[in-house]
């Protein structure tokens, strides 16, 4: 007869398998998405209990450590929808420690990369960068070319976030060469999308369109409708920057339709947010607010606090553009509250910075400066490239106060 601990281990093993099965269904697309999410949600309490047991015993039990590491790999697509970034960090920290204990270098490298993604979401870009560097070193040590490619892509994204666009381009070009070597078609498509993003940041919009169109062509050919939706969103952003807002909106509407067909609520929310931005570009801020409110509803439904924070900020910005600074500040305060709760430092800085703009328009320059200084401090701490813009705005306001004082 099995001991209580053995029964608990079997329970944890069983529900790790359930999580994998749910993720496999989700990745099939179409009706598989709803089936996968349904299975996962039905077993979510058991899945969490299994992970907690594995994490508890992973320090002195190799099988528990293997399970603890495995839980973070079991359902990455669904966990991204169901966990807050701070919750993901707890699972991944435990998984990383477990992988190191059982000397599973492949999983150690994967967990480092996954931790980097979450910390990047939380605004800790430099910490993410160091995690990606560790992952890259392990993948190269193991001669894992695919893992190396993924780490190079992550390093490219951090350099892009830090405003080091040409360095990001070098990482993506190195990644592209390896994907060609591996003849990995999906990898090539994703890399083309990343290169489009780089050239967008460089202001090379025509070149960016070329890369995004290559990406969408491949994704259509291989039947990756999720990739198609993301590519359409990227293309829409470029067309908007080129001043072709109608073409941008056409891309966003196709992105929205594709996402709804897939049942991909997160992508649907992204499309609605994009449509809100395009409406704002057309100075149709009331329509923008309608789209943002739909985006906010989806973010709340998915319990995606990160997206919820961004949507609130977008609504606030639209209210500010309509001249309703009081309403804007209320939305920014809600954005700030969520960002603080989940440790989303860049979101905190954005909320504080936007609040300072609204306060300055209400002629409350003292409060405006306090908020801008708080935003500036956060941006300095996380290495945000917006820090110089904050510095200049602070200088302008302080000079304005001095002039008023006479």
C-alpha cells in the first residue's frame, strides 16, 4: 500500500500530465483552444496543488524536483493566460532551483529564459538581460542551437527595450542565420517579425513592412493563424506610422476577426487595443475609448493584470485628449494601483508620468513635478530609455514655476 507521500507524488505527476494535455489541446487551435482551456480550468486547483507539493519536496527528492521543473514547462501557453507575472516568477524560481538540483542543464537554460520573459514584462529589463545571457551560455555549452536561437531573440528584445536598436539588430541577424542553418520555417517567420520591429524602431518603415510581410506570408503558408494575427497587428502599426491609418485599421480588423475565430481572447484584446490606438490617431477619441473598454473587459476576464493596467492607461490618455483631465487622472490612478500590485515598474512610471501631464494642464505644477520625479526615479532604476524625456519635462516645469514666482 503506497505511503501518503507516494500518493501525493502520484497526484502531482497525474496533474502535471493533465496540464500538458490541456496545453496540447490549446495549441491545436480552433475548437481545441476552448477544450484546452476548459480542461485546464477544471483541474486548475489540482494542478496548483501538485506544483506546490513538488516545490515543497524538491530540495530532498529527485522525483519531486523533476516534477517541480516540469510544471513550468507543462502548459506555458495557458499559464501565460492564467498566471500573473509575479505568480509566474514563484513557479519559475522553484523550477530553476529544482533543475539545478538534479543537474538538468537543458531545463535550467529554458527556465532562465522563461524567467527573463516574465521579468521583462514586469519592467526589470536589465535583470531579464542577465537571465538571457545565462541561458545563452548554457545553450551554447550544450550545443543546443535551437535554444541558442531563442536566447538570442530574447537578448535582441531587451536591447530593443533599452533603446539599443542596432545591437538588437545584430542579435536578430545572428539568430536568422541559425534558423536558416536549421531550416526552421516557424523560427524564420518569428525572426522576420522581430527584424521588422527593429527596423520600425530605426524608422525604416518600408524595410519593416518587407519583414512583416515575409512573416505573415510564412505564417499563412504553415497555417499558423496565431502568428498571422500578430503579424497583422505589427503591419497595422507600421501603416499607422506611415500615415495610412485606413490600411492600418484594415489590418487590425482582420487581426480581430482572426483572433475571434481562434477563440484567442488575449490576441482579441490586443487587436481591440490597436483599433483604439488607430482611432486615437484619427482624433476619434470616443471610439478609441469604446475599443479600450472592450480590451479592458477581456483583460479583466483573463485576469491579465498587465494588460488591464495598459488598457486603463490608454483610456486615461484618451480622456486627457478629450480635455477631461479629472477622469484621466482617475484612470491613471487605477493603472498605478494595479501596476504596483503586480510589480510592473514600467507601468508605474507610465501612470505617474501621464498623471503629471494632466496635473500640469490643471495648473497643479507642484503635484505634477512630484509625480514626474517619481516616474523619473523608477525609469532610472529600471534603465528605461524614456528617462531623458522625463528629465526634460521636469526641467521645463521647474522653469515654469520659477517664471510664475517671478
